[in-house]
């Protein structure tokens, strides 16, 4: 009788938890279950041409590896002003390990970038990835969830992601890092972005301060929207190594990147991958009570 009771309890526990830790408790600050592949591609779409680095879930890890079985949501990521895309490889790889195809155009890297052009490049990147799903011979053939498209980016690239979303009705959601005001204005463009948007900010950002950059974008954006401010975070804490004119915060870069990757992954798992178990980390108590992040949001 005792053995039967133990077996019933074990089966009940397994049914509730999924034979282990509940999905809602997944630690998205660490890499996910997919091996990560990457490829450098020449992109041509919507009248635009540029090179891009793409990270994706792979059958085995490494450059030019085969894509893992299945279809995956796609995210276009914009680099910051005078920042090479290599500064974001760790974050892109992290997202890929959780089941996303993440592509970063290398365009607009000079001293006088076109913010409008960069927004168009991000949208062209998404258009290209969607087309690859039905392109014979492409490594991404039959591997892109074409109805689930995201935009992201840091600083200039974050502002450009807002511009891009305002122009592209195919975009599902936006989540960016220390988004900077752009020309034309990202704050103005935010008013026409109807999809869910999360702005991740650094509390100590001395380069694109919240009050003059992320706050106007947040205020201009209709709900649903969030502003997540990493306590002690700084502008250069979103990149993987320092560069000229970097600011500083009261937490380490490693600590900030860990928080950054967690909140990005949770957001995209919820809005792009359809993971209902991520709700608590996005809108529930885990989000509003996060000790590392100041939460603001309107659903």
C-alpha cells in the first residue's frame, strides 16, 4: 500500500512539474538546450544589400553547422554606433541556444550612419530570413517560423529597431537594449508601434541616459510596453568588451549581461516561441518583483 501511495505521488508530481523543474522555473540566464551554429551571409532583400552574422539552433555547434530540426522564430539585431557586431556575439548565441535565429547586419558602421537606412536594413534582414524558409538549398530552408519575427538592438540599433517596427506590419514584437533616440525620431515612431515592446535600460547609463532616450520612447509607445531598468547597469554593460568613451556602472559587465540575456530570452520565449510558462517572468511576480531590475509596464 505504501509503495502504491509513493508511486501515485511520484506520478502526480511528474504530471505537475514535467518530470523535473517546472517550465516556468527555467533558468534563462544560462544557455539553453540547443547547440549553436553561426554563418556569415551576404544578404540581399528589399533593395538592400549587406553582410550579416547569423546565429541559430544547430544540430552540432560551430560555423556553417546544419540547422537543428524544426522551425524557429527569427530576430534581427542592430549594433550600436561604432560597435562591431562581434560585441554582441555572446548575447546572440545565448538567444540561439534557446531556439531563435538571430541575425545582425554589419551595415551602417561608419561615422555618419543613416538611422533610417539601418531600420530598413533590419527589416530587410527579416525579409531575407523569411524568404530563406522556402529557398531551395538554403541552410534555413523549412527552418524559419515566418509568422514570428522580432526586432532587437543596442543603442543606435535599439532606436533603429523602433523605427523598423513602425514600418513593418509583419513584426511580432520588439525588445531592445539602451535604445538611443534617432533621426528620424524613435520616440515619435514609437507612437505607431502597436506590437509589444520591451525597453531594457541601464540605471547608470551615461551615454544614452534613460530620461532623454528610453523614457521618451516608452512614453510615446502605446501599450503593451515595458521599461526594465537594470539596477547599477551602464551603457557599455550591454556589450561584451569595452571600447572608447565607455561609461561605467555599479555592477560588473558580466552581471549585467547575465540579467540582460535572461530578460531578453524570457520576452522572446513568451512573444515569439509561444511559451505560456514564461508569463510570470515577463508580466507576473517574477518580473515585477525582480530584485535586479526596476519594472515598469502597461499590458
